[in-house]
C-alpha cells in the first residue's frame, strides 16, 4: 500500500523519465560516435573523430545527469511492508542507535490528486520510538498527515492533536515543513515519542529520524 501523497509519485516519474532520456541520449551518442568515427555527420561524430576529449565531456554530462535523476526517482519510492525483511539496512541502523522498532497497524492516509482530501485505510507501517526524558508534565499529542478539510493547521496538511507547549509546537511546525514527502507521522505519549513511517533511504534516513526523536524526547 502506498500511503504517501499522490503528487510525489508524479514527481518521481518525472525524475525517472528525464533521467532515462539523458541516459539513452548519452549512450546513443557514444555508439554513433564510435561507429561513424571518421565520417562526416553530426556533432558527436565530429568530436569522436577529431576531438575525443570534447566528445567524452559532451557525453559524460547526459550520462551523469541521467544517472542522478534515475537514482532520485527510484530512491524515495517506498512501499509499506508488514515485516522488516526488505529493510535490513534501516532496521540494523535503528537498533544500533538505540531506537525501539515495532511493526504496527494503524490508519494510513491515502490522498486524492492534489491532496485536497484523504481517506484512512488500515495498513501496516513501522514505529520508531525513544523514551521521553523531559522533566515535568509529558503531554500526549499526535502529528498526523491530513488535509485542511480535516482541520489541518500546520504546513503540508499536518494536523496537530493534543495540548503542547510553545516550544514543542515550534518544533512540530518545523517538522511539518520538513517532512513534506512520503508517509511520516509523529506521536508523543507520557512515556515515549515515536515516528511512524515505511523505512526507506538507508542508514542516513534512520539517523535523521533519530535526531528528530531525540529532540522530541526532551520536550
């Protein structure tokens, strides 16, 4: 089940499509340049025959750009799974830094085109949590992906539920601005803070979430 917002799928398709075009262009230029070397013709044939340095510079750009765009299109494509078998790198890093990990079922938002409305569908995701260590009252709160129609009052359609301090509200508002793609929801209970997501992006993404949880645990 894909729980992230629909326009992000389109964005990734655009990245993937543009990257594929660049890659094909670069490969065709290399093939035609070598086959037609020494014959009059297009610009890449001329450079391959007479200016090999310029030729390789001219074809390396579309190859590198194409590779980067295709990687960007594929990297963030996430699918929720009920087990952690497909996310070994993320799970290993989470356990290494001391995050408590559990596979859970909850209501996941599915958005219509343009993110104007969403419906909740029961599905699987992963809960990353840390124990709270803030002194004083530890309020319960939730930061959920919804829409303005659902009462969302923070950027990118995030709905904040519960009583929070001014300091915590500022942090949550920043998170709502930062986590604009994919499925990310956050929660605070009297004992811990948690992030709900679908595990992607490798160790670096886990470290990012760990830093966020450390900040929330102190508020």
